[in-house]
């Protein structure tokens, strides 16, 4: 029964996701297509952070660094190598460079733990933020506009609906991979480290290596999200790696459900939809959103996923 | 580098460092004693600056505005502690981050709703608007000298408060061993509230002092909040002495970095490269400092807990 | 005399003015049950922390199976076959008993850098885990979350986790700590069953258990090993009686 219900949810979500451009067209609200793309990209970012925080217990307040790094790979290449217009070339490059950045930063940050880890990840993100702010050849403070979206063979990427399907496919693939990872040997070890790192060490696990690999995967996925966002908005700016964005990603993860596979999507959806709805009522929507978040902390500490889970 | 320029940068660094200390002192105690990551600490700084600016305008006196604004912010801080933050002490760091992040959103938007989006003007009091001849060839703005004096006075007062009073003893005990502090007083909730009030008052003081130099605007709290956290982490969580040393270190490094790294690089590198690298290196110098400190001393310079 | 499996040579650790480990030279032979006893404050915990890789000694060296492991991290020691159980129960509280064990088994059966295949499909991991649970008498609670178990069962699971890593040597840090007489009896029987199959280094306060189980006993006092010998020799040792056993009789 439970099984059936879960599949029901999955199918319903998939049906809505696949038919969203048609539904939007029916309502005459094409705006919702790009809104949905944006939502999925945020969901990817939040899901990658959930791998770190929810599954591995590493609370990072600097995850937007990789989001911005991936975006800037797209942005800088559009200036330096305008001929490289294929997403098949640029997106993997964005992923690879974000992963590389995560290797270096992760190797330093993971020497610390707890609050020190929170603060040192924040410090690295701030460094990147200020570096890109003073990088005047690429727009500095003002950011960088992209002439057009990257291309994929056989697809008209300029169309919002087409781009939406591309993002949807990528998100679905990443979420599937994360689901496999969570149930795999690696995922179990990561969960064990979150539970009791000293015990895992004494069982023979080189916990640092596992945490670093998780950190790199999370950085790479965030970089992919950044590259997608650069294409979605045709614009990159240092604000993408500001600590505010890192904070929002973290809020989405907690809102959706720590360590839950669907937590990133649920949290991104809840946050962005709330924002969308509240801005319709008042310009001071942030007060309402803030109060809602406070209520979540005090009354629904396990997030949206906790509302669906069985009562213990 | 000329002597007057060097001396002036030293004073600027000292002045910035002391203001940072006002913020970091409260933050490190709250962090150390209650184990609370309070991201909304910067919001109290912003709120303090707004209140002092408005009250100074309303009363026509900077000093009166300052006193009323600091008191009001301390009261708001204590109310916040009782209403919201008290419920977070025993929660994990993630919940604290989420809740205080929400408080930032609320504080920023409330400020925008009450005062509008335009930055507020907080004028230097007329008596202090000039500059003072310090020694041969060096004139320094009088108001900045006042900031240094206030900063030093507060540091001294805090030192006596923490080292010589019963309150200070409880605070020190709490920072090094929370369970012990719990045992010492049957009800130490008042201590937490008091510490929070003092911290909020210091935030407002810093906001009022820096207000005339920087803009009083929404978002001013976030930038300085991160610097305050860097200070706390470098100094060692829970250590007032660490916060003091860390704040001065950051004040000096940041000021000198901004003043001398760009010109220094121009002497070493081609102008095109130096013009990009200089400002970025200058603005990340303190973060490099923090990463370096944590790399060699993962608990900060003066760890409060053994 | 048989081969030495674990050896410390002139191990030394000091905290300020206090010498917590004072040139300790200890040899544990392969196959024996070697007990380490000493009153509170004798420096047992400090010594164990150095053996397990949680503390770095100031001087001296630690050798395991012919290798100098002084600078090795805890996980490298574990991988060599040096397992430990913790004095204060250290388990994975959010996992079931079986999952705890399966993770321990996993650490010695191939790489854990596998990202795709579901671990629940690896039946051989769970079969091996169940086997170990049976051997320590925990098969009835296999699917229970660790948090819901009693203290005695926690101690048994501690032991099971150490066993699952296919160790050559088991460092048992006060396995009887805080459990009742009945469970204590069961634990003694369990450890007795391990004798011969594993080399055991047993740190324990319960003298009755120590003298029933140990082949040889080393006595630690004020950071130094004051005597090593068979149970009978230690009982008869005047210095030990004065310094330690006598003290207990008076108490």
C-alpha cells in the first residue's frame, strides 16, 4: 500500500513535470516555464548541498562558491572562446573545474569540523566572491551578460520549453544518481560518518577520504547547477556566490528535509513558490517568509519530508 | 611609503579593528557560552545604527541619540533572546542557522518598511567634524579619534567586567565549561539574557560610531557580520581576549592590504595584471589570514575550551 | 616463547608536569589473553589512546605484527587487523543492529568507493553480519535500532563490531563497565570463547573477570608497568599487592 502510494506520488510528479509547458500555455502563463527551470536548477543546487549536509553531516555555508564557479566557466568562455558554443563541451568543463576547485578547498576545509567547518567554507566562498567582484575584465561587480544560450545538437535551446526539458532531464538524471549513491556502499559509509565518525575510523574507514569525495561530488553538481543557471538567465554575477545564496540553499535543504532524497526539490519548490505567492500580496514578503521559516524551525524540525514520513 | 601615510593607516586599522571588536565581543560570548550561531548579530548592528540616526535627528543631539539608541537596541536584543533565541540553545547548529537567517530576512525587511530604501544620514557631531594635529605632519579626523577612544574604553570596561565581577566569573565559567556554569547558578537564564543585552548594546554602539563613516542602510549588517565571525574564529570561540587580538589583527591586515597591496603589486607585475590582482588580493587578505590560522591552530589563537 | 604481535617500546607521554605514560614497554604475544590492570589514574586511558591511534606519543614506538605503527592513524591500524571496542559505548545510533554490523563487515570486504549498486543487494555482507550476531547472541535484536537497546546489549554489539573487522588483535576497553552481574557473566563467557582464536588485550576493572580470563597480566601504576606475569605470579607479587590489590582490600 505504502509502495503503491509512493509510486503514485512519483508518477503524478513526473506527469506534472512533463506536461508543465503545455499546462502553462493553456493558462496563458508562459512565464511559469522559465520559473520551473529556475526551480529545478535551485533544486539541483539544494540536492547537491543535501548530499553534504544531510547525508554527510558537513554543514557548509559556502556552497554557492561552486554554483558561481560553474556559472563563471560558462560566462568567461563566452568572452574568451565564443566559438565554444556547444553545451556538450562547456557544461562538462564547468563540472570538472568546479570539482577541481572542490578538491583544493575541500582538502583544507575538511581538516576542521563543526562550527569551524561552517566558518571556513563561508570564508572560502567570500574569497571567491571578492575575487570575482574585482575581476573587471569579466564585468566585476556588475556581472557579465551572455549573448545567447549554449547549443545542443538537434535542440532549439533558445526556446524556454526546450531548455526546461533539458534541465528536467539533467535534474532527473542527477537525482537518480544521488538516490543510487545514497543506497550504495559509499552512501552507507557517509551516513555512518555522520552518525559517529570516530567509530567509523576505528572500523577501518579513512573517513577524510570519504568526506572529501562527497565534497567533490557536491561541488561538481553545484557547478553544473551554476552552468545551467548562467544559461537560464543569460547572465552571471558575483552575487551567485554570495553568502546569501549559500544561506538560501541551506534554508531549502532544511525546509525540504535533511538527508531525504527529495528534500532538495521539495525545499526549492516550497521556498520559490512561497516567494512567488507572497510577492503577489505584499512588497514586504520577506517578513512573512522569515516568520514561516521560524515556524518551521520550532514546529516542523524535520522539514517537509518529515511531514510525509511515518510517525515514529 | 611615507611616515605620515603609514601612521594614518595604523590609526585607521586600529579604529576599524576596535569597532570590529565591539561586534565580535558579544558574538564570541554568545557563541562560546550558549553555543549559538547567531547570524542575526549583524542585524542588531544595523538596527542600532538606524535607531541612533533617527533618535539623533529627532532630539538634535548625537550624544542623546546615541544613549537612547544603544539602550533601545539592548532592550530589543534582550526581547529577542527571550522570545526566540532562548529556544535555540539546545538545538543543532543547522536549526540555529535557519532560524537566525530567517531573523535577518525579517529585520532587513522591517527596516525597509519603517525607514524606506534610501540610506539614512548620520552626521558627525559639529564639535568633532574637524581634525586634530597629532604630531609633526600628521592631522587626523577628530571623530575617528573618538572612535578609537570609545573602542579602547569599552575594551577596558569589558576586561574589568569579565575579570573582576561575579557576572564576569559566570561568563568565563560558561565559556570554558557550560555544564559547570549550569551547576553554579540554579537559574542562569538571566545571565544569558544579560550577555545578549550587552552584546546588542555594543552592536548599536559600533553601528553609531561607524554610521557617519559608512552608509546607514539595509544590508550593512551582513558584510560586517562575516568579518565579526572571522574575528571570533581567529581569536578562538568564547575568548574575549582572542576577539580583541583577532579584531586588531583583522583591522590592521585589512587596512594595510587595501592601502598597500595594489601599489605594491604594480611594482612587481604588469599594470594590467596588477590592476585586477591588487584589489582582489586586498579584499581577500583577511580570509587568507583566517584560513592560515585555522590551518595551523584549528581552535583559533586563544581557545576558551581546553 | 611465541611470536610478539603487539609491542610498545619505551612509550612516553606527558601532560605538562604529569607523566601519564612513563617508558612503558609491553609485549602481547600472538594468541594470548593479556590483561592490563591498574587503579584509576594509573594512565590506562592514555596508553589505550596511544595504542588505538587517538593520541601521539612523545617518545617511544608501537609495533604491530612486525610493523612500526607509531604514526599510523586509527583507520590504518584497524585495516592492519587491530580492532578496538570502546569503554564508553560508541555505536552508530541511527542504524539498526544489523546495519551496524554490515558496515563493519563492509570495511574489510572490498572497496567502499562504490556508488551505484545498492548495498542491500549484497546479501553476503548481511549473511556474514548475521553470523557474527549469532556468535555474540544478538540475533534476536538484529532489526532493532541501536538506540532502543539496553546497555548490556550495547556492550555485546561493541564486541561484535570489533570482531566483524576480522582482527588479529582485539583491544577490549573495559567490556564489563557498567553492566550487571548476570550480563557480566555472559560477557566473560563470550570473551572466553574468543580466547585462542584472537589475541586479546583486555583492560578491565573487574578483577574476578581478569583473573579468570587472562593468561598474563600487566600492572600499570603511575604511568609505569610495575609487573608482568601470569595471574598467579601477579597475585603473589608483593609490590603489586601493596600498591594495588592491597589498596582494594582496604577499600
